[in-house]
């Protein structure tokens, strides 16, 4: 068992690092986007990518998870499962792309992209390719080839980023000095369109690199197996749609809530850019998840593991609050991450980050229904959150703009968290350290409030004052829960003394 857990931890680290590193690298493009694109152009990009995220979940229809379930079940030939899954996903993806191209004009008009049908065409192909690639990538995981998996994932991201920089940074400079070199393929007014083109190039090249996983076996469709897989995957599709809508629905419906589409995309661009400042919290939550899941698997063999679960929850909250305070206290520096045209939306950062913290707590709480085999609760909570998000956006966005979207996301995550906790008390209550959790939450909110209301004209003084406030939080943490002797590097130094 120890060897299996060691292998699991190693593979998890590779998958986790590649995923988080990929998100981080994409995150680093935001300074370019917000300086090259206008707020409206960035709003268009945010809106289109929100649609593609939703479509990717729909077009995968839970088959990635279904593949793992049936390929490991032992009742069917693994290559037969792989072939059936791959052909099913490929067929539906081709139908989707064909449908989009057949009705390109009405679809573009409905989505308010009547002047840019090419955006819809490009992203339809991108979604189709990316969805098909989920299965060979899943096959690599099944074959325990994390290095190839991570290499191809990161290479895809690097290719996309390279072409993004080429189109948005290099081409404009060449066009200014010597337009004849590139005017045969480059249009300086296309801008956000080139972000989509770069994505298409990256996806297409990655698909070619996956050819070894797409050849060398006989393609067959086992209709009986496919029916069983679809029956298994349908609930996962509903759960997946509800989950992704919680993350993207505000950005999808935002332009539909305004008569003035120019203003709608301008506000969405500001909201999208400032929300990305807060994504550092999401990356921490994902990193924690990759570490936490194998930790839970390891602890499941222990007779008394409740304390381990509750300690993990406490320290997740503590370190989430450290990230929250770090970003908010040093916003004078961090705001330069985005272009000046987007600064007016910086007030949403604190709301979005707190929403991510609540979602992280919800994720931690979700293990109760997995441990008692009542996973349907996850679908119920996600659907409830989705309904709340949609209703709050429809009612309040036309009045309060993007601030309403930020609050709607926070309230959605809060409700899901409270629902999960309520039912946890019924089915598998855990002794969480509410005294410590309340102390750190209260301390963080008080320190942040002091930072907001005690203002200095000098940026240097503001940063110095906020550093003192940050130090207070660390002082309480060190005195109460994390003595210096327990911190890895510092602890070794103290022991030597």
C-alpha cells in the first residue's frame, strides 16, 4: 500500500504542477492583454472563453470520467473502451462543429457577434479539437505516463502563448516599421481575434503531437458498452454543467443584460481582468486539492482520521487568508499587473477572492458526501448555487454592473458551503476547530477593514502600514498555531542554534 501511495503522490505532483503551472503561465498573459486590448475587446475575449468552457463540459458529457470507470472495471477490453469513448466524443464534436458552421450567421447574431462570425467559427473548431483531446490525454493517465501528459499539456500552452505574443506584440512592431513584410497575413485591427487564432494553432499542433495515442489500434464502437457508459455519464454531465455555470454564467449572460452592448463588453472586460488578479487564490485552491486528495486517500486507512481532516481545513483557511491579505495589502503594487484602463474595477478583487476562499472551504467539506457514498448531494448543491448566481445577476447586474456579478459569485459559494455543512452535520459530522477558524477570519477582516479606512496619501506609507498589519496576522499565527520551530527551513536553523 505504501508503494501505491508513493506512486499516487508522485503522479499527482506531476499532474498538479503541470496544471497549476499552465494556469500560472496563462495568468501571466493578462498584463499583455490589458495593455494591448481595450476594455471592450478584453470583454469580448472573456465572454467567448466563458462560452467555450461551458461547451467543453457539454461536449465531453462526462465521458472522461466514464472512460476511467469502465477501463478499470475489468469487465471490458481496455482498448475497446478507449476506442468506443474516442469515437463517440469525436463524432459528437464533428457534429457540433458542423452545426456551428451550418448556422454560423444566426448563432453569431444571437450571441451579439454578427460582425465577427469568424470568432465563432474559430472557437467552434478549438472546442471540437480540445474536447477530442481529452480522451487521449485520459488514456495517457490510464497508462500512467504523467511525464508525456505534462509535457504535451505545457507544450500546448507554450505554443499558444508564443503565437499570442507574436500576433499582439511582435507583429504590431513589424507592421509599424515595415508593413509590407506581414500585411499579407496581418491585420492590425483584428487584435482579440488573434488570441483565438493563437489558441487554434496551439490546439491543432497538440492534436498532431497526440497522433501516437490515436493510432496503432483497431477502431471499434461497442454499442452495448456505449449505452452503459452514457447511462453512467449522464448524471456527471448534469453535475458538470451546474459546476461550470457557477464559474462562467455571469460572464456568459452579462452582455445579454444590457441594451448598450458596447458598455456591456467594456464592463465585462474590466470585471474579467480584475477577476484574474484574484485567480491566484484559485491556483492555491487547486494546488491544495492536488495535495489534499492523496492525503485523504492515505488517511482513509487510519482508524481515527477526523483530526487530520479538521486540521487540513483549518490550515487551508489560514493560508487562504494569508493570500487574501497579501494581495489586498499590496494592491498598490499588484494593480500594475493590469493596464490602467482596468483600474476602476479593482474593488471586485476582494469580493472575488473571498468567494474563492468560500469555494475552497466548500471543496473541503465535499469529502463528507464522498465518504458516505451520497455524491448526488454535490449535484444538488451545484444546481442550487447556479440558480442563485443566475437570478442575482439578472436582477442586480442591470442596476449595479459588474459589482453585482462579484457579489453573486460570493453568495453562491457561501450558500453551497452552508448547505454542505448543514447536511454534513446530519450524515458525518466532523469536529472542526471553529474557535481557531473564527479567530483567523475575524482577525483578517478587522485588519483588512483597518487598511481600508486608515488611508495615507503616500504609497510608501500605505505599504509600510499594511506590512505592520500583515505582521500582526503572522504574529498571532506563530504564537497560536504555527511556532517557528515547525516551519521547515526556519525550524532547522533554530534547532542548530
